[in-house]
C-alpha cells in the first residue's frame, strides 16, 4: 500500500510538471505559428536590451507588422491567412536568429 502511495505521488508530480511546462509554452508562444507571443517578445527584448547595454554590445531587435494582412483573410478566408502567417514565420525564422 505504501508503494502505491509513493507511485501515485510520483505520477501526480510528473503530470503537474508536464502540465505546467505546457501552460508556460502556450503563454510564451503563439499556438498557430509557434513564434514568441507579443508579451513574451517584449519581455525578451527588454532583457536583451538591458544585457546589451551592460556589455556595451550592439543589438538589433525586430518586430514585424504585416500591412494589409486583413485583406488575405477577407479575400481568401482565414485558413489561407493562417497558412500565410505560418509560411511567413517559417521563412523569417530560417533567415534570422
């Protein structure tokens, strides 16, 4: 009986850790594109700027807004818009760090 209790506690802890990591991922990343969420990007950018200032290094950060993106959704539907966003992020991530 004691072994069952220990195993149960172990499983609960393992599941809780997995669920916490999953929730953290969904907070930090966009579910469609798997790119940083705006909130997490802003936090990361702030940290990077502070680090660059302390180390006196040049740093470049980029945030992109796709102009007229609504037109893609309106003319071709949200599925096409989703695919366009995923493609844009994939190409951008392959080029940039």
